[in-house]
C-alpha cells in the first residue's frame, strides 16, 4: 500500500513537471559572465533543480559522515568508560570479599577467645571439685 502511494505521487509530480515544461518553452538569455546563451526556460529550471539536488545530497552525505564519526567516537569513549567501571567494580568486589573474610576471621578469633575463657572456667570449676 505504501509503495502504491509513492507511485501515484511520482506520477502526479511527473505530470505537473510536464505541464510546467509545456507552459515554459520560450527561450531566455542566460549570461555566464564570459558568454550568453539562449535556452528554453524549462531547461534552465530543470538544470537549476538538478544542481540544487546534487548540492543537497552532497551536504547531507557530509553531514551523515560527520554524525557517524561522532557516533563512533562516543561509542568508543562509552566502551572505554564501561571497561573502566567494570574494572573498578571487580576491584571493589575483591576488597569487599577481603573485608568480609577479615570480619569472619575476627569473629572466629572472638569465638575462640570466648570458648577458651569458658574452657578455663570449666577447668577451674573441675579443679575446685
């Protein structure tokens, strides 16, 4: 359905250009600075439109290349940033694991001291009996 509308619009534009060409067939002088030529008005209009279209395509292509280059640079910097953040995250996870193991070792030492104190108390009670 979408392509059918494009075809209809294209046919209508061709008809409008053809009618415009028929209405503008008289020759007009065009001065290029070093020479003057007499061309039909429709030919001058079509050449002007063609030059404008070529310039528009050229500028949009240049703009597209610039956007693509900027996108690639942003993608590279964001990938570098992600890599740095992942490395930071890994380093912090290792520190956290070391901290947790140190805390667990500290708790174990406290429990050992408590148990030794209890053993000493029990030994003292046994010695009294």
